[in-house]
């Protein structure tokens, strides 16, 4: 693959990882009127896809792909919130 094609592929994949991270963050708020638990589950699934894609990109392009890490705060928000709720003892006890 040419260098131009390689750069274009890298840019496309980095945009995709950022879109996946934003979707994982926004999905529970976009669909919170219905089944909130289902929206959170979908968000975790998108986060898992983001994580796998980010690891593959970082493995292939190394330093050039560090920009994919911009999506970390967005992608990890909901899993971190669940972890904090479990640590605080709210997991399953009816916390809001």
C-alpha cells in the first residue's frame, strides 16, 4: 500500500474510533426515555468494539495512531460510572 493510501486509511480509522467513542458516550442519553438498561448495554458493546479497534490501530501504526486515544474519556465514561457505583455499594441496591 502506498504511503498516501496508508495515511488515508489511518485517518479514516481514527475518525471511526472517535465516532464510536462519541456514540458509546451519547447513546444512553439519546435513548434514555425507553429502556435505559438496554441503552447502557449497547454503550458497553460499542465501547468494546472501540477498544478492540483502538488496540489494532495502535499496534499497526504505533506513535502515529496516538490520536485515537482522544476517545478514551468518551468511551470509558459509562464503564467508569458503573465501577464507581459498585465501589460505593450502589450496585443492585436501587441507587438512582
